[in-house]
């Protein structure tokens, strides 16, 4: 039976994960919604999102590796509190600016600070049952929100307060809750962690996240340039898919044991999420997303198998290939809720043996996939060339998922599954 303190841990972890995820994944707004009104400004803001996400994920893993030996949870909560406060200051300072160019700098600062929050909270929350549930649900909610909410309006040249998001209330709540939890855990001491026997384990996640983040970012930007120059063909997309799968597999091999499973699952889920349609607001669907995410997490904790996650990602990608023939509101709602359930199940089913591996595995969801660069009519925005058919995004996501499944089978063949997992959400 959960205690009051467990509830506080869960709510705090939820708010902290939501703030960190938005800082990594969703750009914040400037003071006026009309500040961004030229194609150059839209492109500058859009290009900063994947770069900032890659930078933030690297920071998150480095932070997780550095604080893992700490035996005082209160110190970790304090780090998250200070960074959340810094995030709030950066947000409110940027909110007073009228220049659209400030958004690019603000996104990078947000990603750096958000990466610290994500890495610290993920490592700390996974050691507490109810905090782990709250952290997972907060991460799932923000991920789905970022995937299915449009960044810009239909005119493709100006942002709205619904498209470029302003979570001022959420930041304030997160800072207060994190401060309260810091006081609650200020005297807590846990058993020191025994250092790994192999000297290459601590640096492994850092090298792994660097390989994954930079490779995916390079593939995404090169594909974007190909589409901008109207030179993109199926071969360009196939090459980008191959780079994504290859980088994910190498990143998985650099993690101990079968911890890399989470990386392969996240890469496939990120692609499936990027293939879904966009809307200007989430509305009452948020309640369904929370329910589906919670159900998925609890189901994953009880019956865990990575193959079910890949099957769900493949089903989402296949759904996108024909969803444009369905009523838009129905297709969007089904896609968003199904994505929440599958991602929640993935979070609940992850089993890892080394804490920072969880930070990389879960945080890899926030890396924009190569589908970020494929323009279609019902998702993302037109970046110059004529938009492709919606089915192209679904087929690309399906190809990535199939490649991830093949990489997972190879990983399982190479790595023994005998060591018992020590960390799970």
C-alpha cells in the first residue's frame, strides 16, 4: 500500500520528467506569437530542435554516469531542483524578448538544463517504485504530446501559443515539488554502489549516446538538405534508414549486457511517433493519453517482452500508411492514444543492469528521427518541396522498426541473457 511520501515522490517525478522532456523535445515560445513570421526564422527554430535534443541527451547520460556513485538521494533531488529553477529563469527571460532569433539560443540552454534534470531524475527515480511510475508517465505524456502537436500553424510561417509551447505553470509546480522532495530526502543515505568490474562500463554509455545522437542528427540533416534541394529519392531515405539502424545497433553493443535493447526500442518508437499526424491542440485527448500510458506501464511491469513493443511500433507505422483515408480526427486520436499505450508498455518493460543505460534508452525517444525531414501534408510542415504522401512516412517508420527487430535479434544472439536485471521502471 503506497504511503503519502510515495505519492509525493510519484507526482514530483512526473512533473520533473514533464519539464525535462519539454526542455529536450519541445521549443518554448517568445513573448509574442507573431515574432516568427519568415521562412528563415521558422527553419532556424526547427533546425535547432533536433540539435538541441541530441546535445541534451548527451548531457543527460554524462550526468547519470557522474552521479551514479552518489549515495545521498537528497543531493540528486537538489541538482534537479536547481536546474529546474534555472530552466524557469531562462524561460521567463526569453518570454520577455520580442526577437525570434532568441528562440534558437533558448532551445540550446533549455536542452542543456533539461538534460541534467532528465539524467538526475531518471537515475534517482528508478530506485523508487512509485517515483519510477511517475517519471515514466511524465516522460510518456510529453513524448506523445511532442509527437502529435503541430509546431506551426497551417500557413507554415508563423507560430501560435499552441504550437510553440509555454509551460510556465508546469515549471513553477515542478520547482516547488522538487524543492519539497529535496527536503524530504535530505537525510537519506543508500548503500554505496559497487564499481563495475570492467573498466570500460562507465564510459560505455557516454560513447554510446554520442554515436547514436550524432549519427541520427547527421542522417536527419542530410536528408533534410536533400529534400530542400529537391534531390531526395528513395535511395536517400534508404541510406538514412540504414545509418539510423547501424548507429542504434552500435550504441546497443556499447552498453553492458542486453541494456542496448532499450535503445533499439526507442529508435523504432521515435520513428513510429514521428509518422503520425499533427494537430494544433491536444484537448480532452490528454486524459485518454494518461490512461493509456498508465495502463501500458503497468502492463509492461507485469509482462515484459521487447518483441511486443516492436510489434506495436510496426502496427502504428502500418496504420499511418492508410490513415489518410480515414476521418482525420479519428485517425489522429487513435494514433495518439495507441502511441501512448505502446510507449508506456515499453517504459514498463525495460530491464537494465546499469543505471545510465536506462537514461540513454529512455532518453533516445526524444531524438527526432529521420522522419522529421520528410515533409507531408498532415504532419510537420512544408519546407520547400512538394509534400510527400502520408504513406511514405509510415513505410519509412516500418522499415526502421523492421531493422530494429533484426538488430535486436542479432544483439540477443551475441549477448547472453543470463545476468539478472537490477534496475527496472
